[in-house]
C-alpha cells in the first residue's frame, strides 16, 4: 500500500491531531478555548486554522501547487503573525505534521518503499515550512509599515495642532518650470 493512500485513509485523524498539536502552541487558556469552542462564529480563529490545515493536508497528498498551498497557509500565518510568536514559533505548526504522521503509522508499515515515500512527503512539508516563513515575513513587514505610517501620521497631526506645520495650498505656483534667466532677461 502506498503512503499517500494510507494517509488519505487516515486524513480525519491526522488533521485532528495536527490541529490539536498546533493549538498547543498557544497559551493554555487560548488552547483550551480553541479546542473546546466548536461554534465557528464564536471561534473564527479555530475554524480558520482547522480548515487551513485540512486543505494543506489534501494538497500535500497531491502534487504540490505552491499557489494553492499559499491560499491555505495565508490565513493561518496572518493570524500567527499578529500574535506574540517569534518567526520560528509562528511557523512551527507546519513541522508538527511530521510527528503526527510518524505517530499515526505503525512500525510494521515502515517498509523500505514506505520509508522512502515518507522522506519525500516530509520534504514537501519542509517546502511548506519555507513558504510559511516567507508569508510570515511579508505579514510582519506590512505590520511594521502600518505602524510606521501611523506614527508618522500621529506626529504630523500633533505638529499641525500645535501650529508648527501647515498644509501647502493646492494652487501654488509651479516653480520647477520657471526659467529665471529667461524672465530676468525679459525685464531689461
């Protein structure tokens, strides 16, 4: 039996365990809430994570399409990027799948063929981890950019209220297109 067939048969159990392992990366109160609250409206984070993991697992079983993988990864990584996770903590949930799969497979199932297939599957997981890291860094850059713009706007508004700056009128003369030498020679 091929590895992908085995994993597809055990998809529900694997995704549930992967979700549980991912949720355990959160503080205990948050983890308890994410696991126990089944209402998608009361727990949109938990629902987003679970749906993303299920989609990622399906894609890993197929030939890897990076665009589709990004579409499943993006919501999860965005959530983790705004939380108090380091880059490695934010993307570690990807690599938890390796242990979940190993624990789900029986030792007798590790025949020579399955072992080589498992190594190929784990390299797909590693690739997914790199995609997640890039998404995380893009999100963090955007957050820093937003923070910098907000600080700049606050500072400008404070200076404006204090009367230290004023806005330039829209109908100001176009000084760039004036040829001073030509106009000076016309005055003579």
